[in-house]
């Protein structure tokens, strides 16, 4: 899996990084800060027949990352028309 895109935004405690990879036709995206961890995982699926995206999210206890994971998985699947996580 080769990294296709790497972005860094912010400074100090607001600094975040995004890394994008392709796994076949699927899109894999990591969003993290200096204390990277898996707080939530969003999986987006696109249905060509129904012309819609749907999302499933797994969240670790005590984390609030699910809001971002759900929204991004939905938007990425909808506009790329590919599975993503």
C-alpha cells in the first residue's frame, strides 16, 4: 500500500495529519495528531444501484472521534463512489 497523499495542518496542539492510501479501489485515510490512536473507525460504502452512500462506525469507549469518522466516511464514499475507511 503506497501513500498517495499526506497533509499537515495546524501547529502545536492543533496540528493534525492526514494520510491517504489506496488498497485496490478502496480508499484508506488516517487522520491523527501527535498522540495518534484509533478512537473511531468509519467505513463508507457506495451503492451505484441506489446512488447513495451508507456508513458504519466503531467507536472506542470514552472517545468522541465517531462524529468526524462518520461524516468523512460518508462524504468520501459519496463523492468518490468507492468504499473507504
